[in-house]
C-alpha cells in the first residue's frame, strides 16, 4: 500500500474499530455532512450515524450494486462546503464492485472534503495507491489479508490527529501533572495501552508475501476463477444470480458472487453446503441490507413486518442471499466441488433433515 509522509498509521482491533476511532477523532459538528452510499457494509454506515453529530446522506446505486456517479456528483456539489467527509467502499463485500476512486476523489476534493475508503475487501485483492488515487484516509482488517485476527489498520492525514485523543490512556502522554498534560506525538497518542506487536509483525509479513506474489498475478488468478464460476453456475437449474457475468469484466469487481435457489431459504442452502459438502459460504444480507432489499423488491410495509418479526426473535424472517468469494488460495477444483454440490441439491435435495434455529439465525440438522 502506497501512502505519503503526510499520513499516519494507527492500529486497532479490526476495521470497524478503526472506522469508529476515525470518526470520533474528526469530531464533526451539527450541520456538517457526511456522504456515503447505499452499497456500504454496515461498518461504513453505523459509525457515521452513531459516533458523529453530522448528518449522513446516501447516494444512489444501480441494481447491479454499482454507484450512480451522476447522483454522487450532484449531491456533493449541491451541499458544497457543508460536506466534510465522503465515505465509500473500496470493494463491495456483497457484489465485488470496485468504485472508480479516481473519479470520486476529484469530485470530493472540489469541496475540500476528505475521502475515506473502507478498504476491508479491497486490500487483499488489489494494490492500493492512496497518493495516486486521492484517498485521504482508509481502514482495513489484517485477517482480510491472510494475517491473524485482532488487528485493524487506520491510515489518516496526520493533520487530523493533532487533538486530545478520544481514547486516552497509558502511552497517550509524555508528562502528566495535576495542572497539565503533555500528549505524546500525534501518531502515538491515539493508540493507548499495549500494542498487539505480534499481530502487527504478522500483518507486515503477510503484506510482503502479497507484494512478492504480485498484484497482477493475484488479480489475474481471481478473475479467472470468477469467470469460471459464473459460467458453471449458469448450468444449474433453479439458481438465481443477481449480477450479470458482463459486470465482472475488465477487473471492475473482485471475486464475490451472490445467488439463491428457488424454494430454499438462504440460511438453509448455506447450511446444506456446509454440513454435507464442507463448503463455507455467507448467508443473509451480508451487512448490506439496502441493496439486498432492493433485489427482493421489499416494500415499506413488508419491511416493517420483517423488522417486527426480527425484533420478536424470528431472526430468520429476513430476506437474504448466499455468497461465495475467492482468495488467492482458491483453485478451479474448489469451484468444481461447489458446482457438483449445487447440482446435487438442485436435482435431489439435501441428504439430511434440518430444523431452524431462530436465535442463532441458522439451520442445523435434526440430531444436532
């Protein structure tokens, strides 16, 4: 990842914690505006709403999960100086869509606002050049880049850190007296307590390995797998995909594919794949409720009923999809195993019987 000397790197527990730290550090005021989109992961949505006094405005997306750039530019220029932050995903965890960061940064900077990129899904799949693309701040989690859990990375302009830390503690200060506090340098004062040194070292090593493999090879490999998987999925009866094969061309998306089977609850299909075939998938709205709701054409009235059910403990009442995603370790053999499993389920159904567990939002076998 390329940064400039004007940036500082802070470490936290994960990307969500890093984003929450960032917005609290900005200390935006009532009347300030944050612009984000309706394709964002929950972690690039809730922090702006609940850890800031600023107003959050959502720009529109298309049915394939791509951003509406006309709406984005019109919205940014409409509010001009009130816009303090634009927060956009680097790559969608749901659809794999990679926004045009160059275009977004140029529009954002016309107002003097900062551009934040949620790079959790982008970091393991594409090279990130903050300076070249005009990214002011970003965050990602170490485990997304094949390092251990427990490390979040926040890269921010050093100029926003020259304030009292929002989480002061041991290591935040150079001197403390009854009358005064001398804070530590800006890239240290916001990281109180004992650092996860082992995790940081492991993350650095993982990044070195990714660079050694080369981003060109990583992109080429994952694009090949995605194209192969999409072709094979289209041979299966009763399957419904949500993004066209053409949308994945030209490296505009990472390898994340959503689908459903007719007459199967998404959580049940995911459970069958896991229990009977050893295939791990994600099921549900995948922290992206707005776009999935659009795919299912859920009306406001239907949404209220679903929300009521969930509030009353019926957590499986929600609409949702099944998602597969690829990393550099996956192969065509993995895709073939998935396709055989889906064909078996489509043609013969599950081999075991399942029951729903509303509390855990899953399906499990009857003798579990």
